[in-house]
């Protein structure tokens, strides 16, 4: 009963969105005159032949050309051909067919999908059909059909694509209202993600961020919080600086608990394209355990890709570093990210810098890393360095054991090379 009441309460707004959206909605897809198209039998044979093509691209091109010739009379032939290949179906083939069928007879297409016995195929087909139906501009009809669905699993699968298609059709406000109502009346639906993806697809990152700014995470609770998180995640993939600016707006007065982890997501996506910009932005944020951890991870990623550039930036922007004392927590965090790579490529230099890290588990781990790689080059110097450390006896023993382990690796490699050399010499003697 509650679901019905909530649904009916939104009908007026949905209809308003429908009539407003018709003026700017997508143009209808044109299909041929049935009298000039293939018969159902001809379509079935043609689609069957196309589906035997093993290469995905030429198969898709052929299927698109065939499906452009679908009619209400011959679509049953195409459906038989696609269903007869259910054991070797490809999701792309299925998407092409259902996306075309929905423009001819969406109700028949969705009912056919609901009858499919293979669950994974049915779920993918239902998502494709509902999204395309709504995206075609017939979002009211698609929503009405959704309301007739009684299977909770089917509703759960169809709800997110329905909202996404509604947004793709251009009625953003209507799609947002539908998403909010479904969030309140259904169980575990992917409606927020569907809405955000639809807006991003239709209008781009700025539009998605503008929508997220319109919701109130305090008043609208979990719905708005979910929308904000999803929007940050998705927009950061296309426009990380814009997502970062929105994140900064949200945390300007402190980071709410529901935002935990979002800095990591935004920064990790930004550093893929521009680690320097991501670092400089984060340095302007208030220090928090999450910020410091992500700073270290970001500069470590940069160091792995281009150590010399990352190190030059660190020295020029954070230095000079007078004396030989421990650096402040922020600089120590970033230094730790770079020492990890430096230990492998320049271990003697890394040994000096490792002394300037803040005490703690991370420093101990990096001391072990330096000990290992430096001892591969100069075990005597490494031993002297360990003896001079301000470290507990237990940690000093750990470092010495690390050196011993590295030496065993070297010995095994040397023994293997010697054995290989001996085998080669013996083979040569036998050959002679």
C-alpha cells in the first residue's frame, strides 16, 4: 500500500515533466515501411548468419544494419534468431537487438526478456530494455510498466536503468524526483547511481555537480549523501579538478562522517592524470589522517612513474630542508612516499633521507626496505648505518636479519649462475 501511495503522489509531477520534456525530447527512430522490409523468416536467417561472425566489430556492424530494418512484423524473426543462440550470446549483440526492438514495441520487448529462463541474460536484457525505453522519451510509459512489475528482483534490476533512461531523455528534474521516490519506497535500488550516470551522460560533469549542489545532505539524509558520493566518484573520472573543488566546498567546515573515503577516491583519480596538481590541491586542505595518507600515496605513485620529476618538485616546493633533523609530519609523509622508490634505485641516498622521517611504523618499514636494497650493493656500509641508528635493540636485530636475508638471495643467485656456467662448460666439453 505504501508503495502505491508514494507512486501516485508523484504522478502529477511526472506528468508535468513528461509534457515539458516532449518539446525537447529525443527524436523518434525511423524504421522502414513493413511492405519494403524483410519478412520474419528472412530476418531470422539474416540475423542467424550475422551471429556466426566470430569478430565482434564486423558482427556488430552487420547487426546494426539488419536491425535498422526491423518492423513490428519481422522483429519476431530476429527474436527467434537471438534466442536460438542463447548459449553463446554476447552482451553487445543483445544490447543492439533490444535497443532496436524497444523503439518498435517496448512492451513486447520487455515481456520477452522477462520470460527468458537464464537469469544473467534476463537481468542484462531487462536493464537494457528499461533504460532504452525511458531514454527514447517514453519515460512515463516505462514507469507505468515498471509499476505493474510484481517480481521484487525484476523491480530491483529495472529501477536504476529506468531512472537513468529518464535522465538521458532530458527530463533531469523528473528523473531526480523519480529517483527520490524509488529510494524511499523500494529496497536496495541502484536508482541514485542510475540518475547520476544519466545526468553525466546527457549533460556532462558540471551539470552533475550542479544537481549534487542542489540536494541537502542534512535535510534529505542518506539519499542526498549517496547522490553526493556517487557524483564525486563519477565526475572525478572526467573532470577531477571540478570534483575536487566540490569536495572542498563540502568539507570547508569539517568533514562529515558520511564523506569518509571520498578524498581518497577524488585524489586517486586525479593523480592518474596530474599527480602534481592533486598534491598541490591536497596541501591546501586541513590536515587529517586521511589527507596525510592520500598525500603519501599520491606522491609515491608519482615517484614510481617519474621519480626524478617528483623528487625535483618535492625539493623545490617543500625545501630547503636545513640540518639533518626530522621533518614536520606533512613533509615526512610525502618524503616517505618517495623514499620507498629511492630505496630501490639509490639506496645509499635513501638511507640519509630515511633518518628524517617521523618515528613510527612507516619509518621502521622503510628502514627495513633501505637495509634490504642497500645491502645488495654494499652490505658493509649498510651494517655501519644500522649500528649508528637511534633504534631499539629489537628493531636493530630486525634490520640485521633483513641484511642477512638479502645476502642469502645474492648467494643463491651467485650459486645459480655458477651452476649454469658449469653446465655450459660441461656441455662444451661433451660437444668437443
